[in-house]
C-alpha cells in the first residue's frame, strides 16, 4: 500500500519538488558552511519522494 501511495504521489506533481530539494542539497554541499543545510535538503527530498514511508524494510 505504501508503494502505491508513493507512486500516485509522484505522478501528481511532487516529483519536481523532490528534484528541487535534491539539487539544492547538492548546491549547498559545495561550501563547507552549507553542508548542514545540504543534509536537511536531502532529508526533505527523501520525504518528498516517499511521504508514505519507505517500502524497503531496513
């Protein structure tokens, strides 16, 4: 059920925000000061990709 919810979530427009957060994380990782912000953007990207939880069991 989680996988179906995540796929529907990505189809209806949240793919672009997830990619946006991912690329912002990469940009922030360029500087030393921006690394903590980059980590948080990667967490937001993961949440945007899988808002109903991960369907992996690890």
